[in-house]
C-alpha cells in the first residue's frame, strides 16, 4: 500500500480513526484532506483514549509526518485547543511532525456563530449541524470569502482582506439574522490568540508531499465522516459540506496528480447515524437502546446518542461503490455478540417495489427496510485474534456482508484496542 486512503463507507463513525492509528505503522505520512472539527475520531492506544477532531491520527506515532491539507476547514481556535490537550497528555506536536497547508482556508470566528443562527432559524427543519461552522465555512470558501492560512505571513495584506470580509459578513449577521456585528478588535485578538500560535506549522505542504512521493514514502489519506455524507453523493441535503470520498484525496491533500493505490473502506458491523436525515434501517425502542448501549454509540464530538440500526447492505454496497473501495475493514463485530439472532437490512422497499439500489435523496424518506435475521454467535469474541478462531456464525456473518457488497473484507475488528484486529 503506497498511496492509501481510509474512508467511511456509511454515515461516519465507522471506526476510521482506529484503522488509521493501526495502519500508521506502515506509513510515513498521514494527511487529512477534507472536513473540519465537526466530527471526531476516537483512538485508543498505550497513551490513553483520545478524541481527535482535526489532527491526523498519525500524530501518536513517532516518526510519522502529519499534514492538514488545503481541503480541510482550518479552525485555528479548535486546532490550538486540540494541540494543547494532546501536548498536556504527553504527545509531542512540533513543526517537524505536523504541517499545515498554506492553501487551507481559515474558519473564521463568525462561521460557528452563523451555523448556530441558521439552525435556529430552520427550527424543526434543521440539518442537525454540529455547529462547528463547517457549512458557512465551505460556502464562504466557494464564494472566495475566506483567508488562506499562508496569508498570515503577509500581515498588512491579511488585515486589509479581513477588513473587507468583516464589512461583508456584518451585513449578513446584522441584517439577515439580527445578530451583533463583529469588530476588527475581536479579529485581532483571535489572530494573536490562535492564528499566531499555529503559524509555525504552516508551509507549502504540496511541496512537502511531492518530495515525500519522490522519495518513495508511503502516504495515508485520512477522511472524515462517510460516503453517505458526501456533498455530491450522499443523502443531500443531510450531507456535510465537503467531499468525504476517496476521489477528493488528491485535491484536498495538495497533490492533484496523485493516483491512489488502495482505498480501505471502513464499515461498522451494524449501522449508526448522528443527526438528522433519512436513516432507512433505523431501529427504535428497547432493541435500539440495547444496541446503542452495547456499542456505546454516543457522538465523539457532541455526546449525542447516535441513531442505530442493523447493517444496511443497500447503503453499504452504494458506499463501497462511490468510495471505490479496494478492501474493507469491518469494525465492532464484538458488539453484536449479545444477540441470538442478528437483523440485517438486505433491501429497501421504495414506492411498493423491492430494490437493492440506494435511492435518489427524495425517495429515501419513502424507503422502508427489508429485514432478515441471521444466526448470531452469542459468545464473547473480543479476545479472538485469528480468523479461524472466530465462531462459525461470526465468520458466516462477515462472509455474508462481503458477498453482498462485492469487496473483500480484509480486517475484522473485535475491540477498540490496537491489537483487537483480525487480519484475513
Ligand atoms: P471514526 O470517526 O470513524 O473514527 O469513529 P468513532 O471514533 O466515532 O467510533 C469508533 C468508536 O468505536 C471508538 O470509540 C473506538 O474506540 C470504538 N471501536 C472501534 N473499533 C471497535 C471494535 O471493533 N469494537 C469495539 N467494541 N469498539 C470499537
């Protein structure tokens, strides 16, 4: 695996962070290429348990170079808080092991506020935003109304640029939402409190990556959220505002000419979904509560209880396709050990018709799940480390998913620890 992307196949929270953490051993560079601090990876290792929001998961491995590419929503305030948190727990973060693209756009102080104001305006039609400012950030980026991180090295020009943006943004804040305006003093404080602190990490990461590639280094591309949250291919408008698909890795990381050699798609052994939007296989009541508790399904960023359901073969097959996955890591198989019979969503019924195709967004709200039950293994598998030692029913469950999605399942995870992964 030379140029490998690790991506989510479903709605996010599939356990990508732990896969990146595991695989960073085999890679020299780890790049985050999209998204911002709106989601969280949980990584458990010898150093402890960490919730990462913006930092690449390779930050825990000595000798690994971590890059925040131009495609990320660079929030200096959250990034600095995360860096401080990790440093206080003994993780070393220096300009040698973390580099931030000078072409990454800055998430500005008003983006978070606008996110909250818009969700408030939408009331019961809200998108379920994590209110980290991601949607306002990306809309402003595409309107060319943000600041590039590298502009911090041009203080005069940056000040003038910020003044222009401030004047424009205050119109929206005050006239559209009736909120208080921001001032240049606020922005200056934000710059000295946060931007100046991350400045030593900012450089031309495209050059760094080109050099790494020329030297034959192995590069891992780390995505946030999953295929169904992709702006172009997901459950629009309940998507995120960036491309979560592997195809965006070359652009968002700063090496547009790059060809990925491998795409590892991460799939959870059952389904979870945070926030609003259609979730066809959703379970409710006691059945859902039991699964949520068994998997401890609460958002890493927000603590919100996640919606849960059985594995959704329709959505997963679609996710594999749009990600162009070459192999799959199936996580949290151990969580299903309490079940004597495991529900599986095999098809959808859309407008009275049985289908195995993932529907166009407006049809999703009409779709009903077709559920079948397969035999569970009903014993603890969390200590199993070899495929042959997995109970037959657990092996059959994995093979059933593999056959349905048409992609080899190469890793099966049975616990959160680094060693709880079965290689097939
Ligand atoms: P990510 O954003 O895709 O990295 O996913 P999250 O970090 O939100 O969710 C993964 C959660 O599941 C973390 O708390 C992990 O420690 C935990 N986890 C990952 N793999 C396994 C597994 O195989 N079994 C169990 N029990 N927990 C796991």
